[in-house]
C-alpha cells in the first residue's frame, strides 16, 4: 500500500516528490514514457530562479529528480500508468500491467504542444523550432534575426509580441485573414512595427534539416495556392496545447478543454486526488508555476493523509 503515487515527472511531479519525501511519505513517482515533461524539449532555460547562466531543461529535470531521490523518493523510470480506479478506497493505479494500491494520488501529467506535423519540424526541434517563446525567445540564436510564429489565437499574438523585443522581424503566419485572438491582443500585435502578418497561409515545411538548423520555412497560400519560402532563424509554434488527462476522463471533473478542475486548493473533485502543473493550468504554463503547484499538492496530500490517521 502506497501513501502517495505521483503520476508525471516534470517540474510539478518532482517538486511534489521532494516535498512528500521530506514529509516521510515515501512517494512513488511514475515518470511516464518521456521522463522530464515539456521542459526536456527546451534547450536552455533562462527564467528558472537560481541559475544565472541558464540551465539545460533536461539537466534541470535530472537535478530535481536527484534532489527528490535524496530524501527517499522511489522512481519507476519509463513506466506508464495505464489505468486508474478512483471509485474505491484505496485507489488502484495500474502501472505497466501491475495494480498498485495507494491512499492518495498527485496528478502531474502535464500538457503537450500541438505540432504542425510538417517535414523538418521534429528534426529541427531545439535547433530553431520551439513551442515556447517565453522559454527560448531571448536565446542568442534568435536575437536580431527574422522569426516566424505560427498561430492566430491569444497565445500566438502574445508570443509574437514578446519576440519583437529580440527579433529583427516577427512574421505571424495564420491560415485565415483575421486573427482568432481577443481584440486587445490582436490589436497590440498588429500595431507593433516589428510584426508582419502573413495571412491565409500555412507552413508546409521547415528548412534546413541538412544544415542542422532553421534557415527558412516553406509557405502555401490557402486562397491562391501560391508557394513561397520565407527566411528565418526560428519557428515558434503556437497553435495550442492539450492536457494529458485522458486517463482520468469520467473519474474526476475536467473542463471543456480537458484540463483538471480544482475543487479546493490543489484537490480535484475526488478527495485524496490532487493535481499540479500544466494539466490543470492553461494560463501560465511556466516551469516555476508548475513547481509551485507541485509544492501545494504535496502539502495538501500530506494534510489529507494526516487526517486519515486521526
């Protein structure tokens, strides 16, 4: 019987593990197939406090893991949670076919970036293709260079506007001739002299895989069918996120976009099940906020387990 099973191994999961381990709860972390979460898709993290020179995303996750393990966290590395049963106590978590009983659960499954699914995108990830302007926009490779942002919603406008601080020009590529973003966000973006919209267009390929870095994108105009190439040093994909919460559908409350609903503090709508990080946060989506949510979930779980023993 476990005290607490933590599902996920990003900033939220490792911070929850650190706090529950220091509380002598002997937590079990199930990392999932891709340990480290979204931060491992980022090259240099420059906005996590305590690292004035910046830190590699994967290295930061390894350090967090080591810190959590130092206090007794147990880790099932590369293991996947296949099912959960929250209808009975103790809860049952199925990990790679094995059923594990636990008194509490912390969900820290994170979110994924929606991809363009075009040639060159995956091969050039971390080499100019990125999914987080706040994380990567200030890197030297992007400074004073033309950059492409793909998307038309609030996130795309926010990222494009943010990138104008560093880029020579920001091209905002959108498949329609008007932005989906709120009026305020759209006007702010379009009024920026460094931002140039590319309407009615989609990216069909990211170049240049042979060079090992982004040099340009191929575009197709959806109205005319015309194809063109646009030179750039970076491609920032901002077409949305999806929370990794399919596992919990029908067992806890999710909002219309699939994000976990918090009933009180970090607790979900099922008592004893807590949530932290990007699977419950569609607003901030930062490493430091995920870590803070992991801390909160651990403290809430500790208090819940304490109440069971009273």
